[in-house]
């Protein structure tokens, strides 16, 4: 079975697409040949939305995950309603407002890693809020100061660009990797770099806005001590 084509990798602003069902998993997950739905990974939740069958039946999709070999994208329906069959044409409709919130906060977290240039030990993306964990020994962090730095960067409205390098090029430039716990998406022979012009460059497989002004104002909502050298910084869209 060929791998699912990841349309969101080329255009994160696609809200819907047509597709063909290529299979259904033992647990009732639906696999298609192409999708605009982001599969859970890298701290970003899987997309939700609607799958429209050929007869017009609308199946709510609760989340999206990778299949066992990570080449297929599995769309998980909310209930055990009748599922489509292999070969059936369908339409996928993304829950765009939720996706856009995640795109904005994900891009803001990249800026947070610029405001706090320390190794990242973990992170999570929510619907308009998120967090990064940093390896910072006994650091005195100020919420207002970090918030000011973030909003100053957002005010520049810098462009967000993407390009690809080979696995070998990434291995030769380990400084590009900021995360200690989440490994870059390698294994296909190439890795996608996300660049915020003049501010940041790092490997990432997630979805982002085109310009950082689209993020809007953000605020640091909490700084938590999670160990001797671990600080959790939470941010939210204002």
C-alpha cells in the first residue's frame, strides 16, 4: 500500500481535499491516499474534522495518528458508525479554527525557544496555548520580560519559510536541533527545516503560520519548576 500523501506539508492552509480510501484498520481507523489532516506528533495533537462519504454521510473524525509503520495516516472516527470501504472516494474537511490556533501557538513556541536559548527537554501544543520545558539550572525567569521579548519578535511580522536538507546534512549540523527529548523527523532521507527569517532555524514537521504577525499577541502564563534543572514555561494567545 503506498504511503499517504501529506498535503499539509506543502500547504498548511489547505482546509479540505478529495481522497480515496485505501484501507480500514482493525480498530476502525480510516486510511486514505492523501490528506490535509496533521497526524499527532512532535507535541502537536492530531487534527480533527469531518470525513464525507460518497453518499453524503458525514463522519466526525476525533483525531489523526500515524499507522504502525508511520507511512500511513489513520483518521480515527468519533464513533463506530458505518465505515467507508477501500476504493471509496471521500472528502476530508479540516476543523480549521482549531488547526489555526495550533499553527499560531506552534510558531510562537519556536519564538519562545529564541527568547530562552536553552536546551528544550519537552513541549506540548494546545488549542491556543502551549508550553516548552527547558534545561535551565537555577534560572530566575521573569514572565513579563519573556512576554515582552515574544511580542517584540511577533511585531516584526517575519516570514516563516520551509526548506529541506538531507539526513546527512542535519547530522553534520547538530546545532540545528534544539530539542533533547523529541528527535527530528528523520528516516526518509530528508528533513524539513522551518525558518523564521532572521530569528530562528530548526527542524520541525509541524504546521506553522506564514508570517509571525499572524500569531497575534501572546503572554507567558506560568513558569513552573519541574526539577533541579527543568523549567516549564507556558504561553497562551492573548
